[in-house]
C-alpha cells in the first residue's frame, strides 16, 4: 500500500484522516488523492509531524 508509514502512524496515534487533512489545511478528498501515490520524503515527514501534533493536543 502506498504511504503505509503515514497511514500506520495515523492509526497508531488514533488520528483520523479528516483530522490530518484539517491540520494540513486541505480537504479530506485532496488528502485521499495525495495518498494514492507515493509521496516525497519531505511531504511524508510533514504529515507525520501533523499527526503527532494532533495526538499531543489530545493529551
């Protein structure tokens, strides 16, 4: 599966894809389309940091 590291990180932190899209300032549909193709490492890192930010805010 493409971008499995981003998807697994979101699952491990209990972050839903719509929450990630909101944090990134894009629509959930756009996020879904982006995740269909392998992302550059910089963009993956940005998404993982956003996931971690969401998770920290919950606690």
